[in-house]
C-alpha cells in the first residue's frame, strides 16, 4: 500500500511493507521497541543498497552514530507495517536519515538517525563528497 508519508516530495524516498511476526512481540503483547530499531536499520540498509553501486561500495561504508526515536503508537501481531525512509541534511562526514513507520495510514514511530561515512581503506570518517551526495539527493 503506497501511503502519503512524511518524506518531503523532493526527496528520493524508499519504502517497504512487512507483517508483524510472533518474534516481534514482547511481554506487553505488542511490537518491542528494539524491533522498531531493527526496522529502522533495515530501511537504511535497503535504501542504500538501491542507491549505491559497486564503485561507491568499494570506497565507503556507513556507521550509525546516533538514533532518535519517537514511539507514537503500537503495532500488534499480523499488523501490516509500512516503513518509509529518506535522507535529510548531509554535512561533513555525517548524514541524517529519517524513517517513518506506519500501521495502515497512521504514523506509529518516527526516527532520525545520524550516519557517518567511513573510508574503506583507512577505516576513518571521510567527508561526504559529490560522488555520494548525488546518490543521496
């Protein structure tokens, strides 16, 4: 189900759907907070896989250095979930990724994560240059 998301129209957003599985449920009988974090990470990885190419992947990788998560609603077993992500501000070595998680058309979780671009050879943070910026735009 395509839904109108929080992603600004001028961004290269990515979305996927999933169904809540029994292993996602905690003792309170709803999706555990850690599972939302897993979905946020999965969205980041899937979106980057669509954007990138072998040349870029041979030069750089991303590491997450911060998560800010707002839990707004709940999800339960067998709910259909839509996860939407898009890249926000990029500056220096850091990039902000936004994620919105929906149950039907209702926003139940949103996150802002900060990622650091790392040079494959040196394993040190590296400035986000035009070759990566053009992919994120």
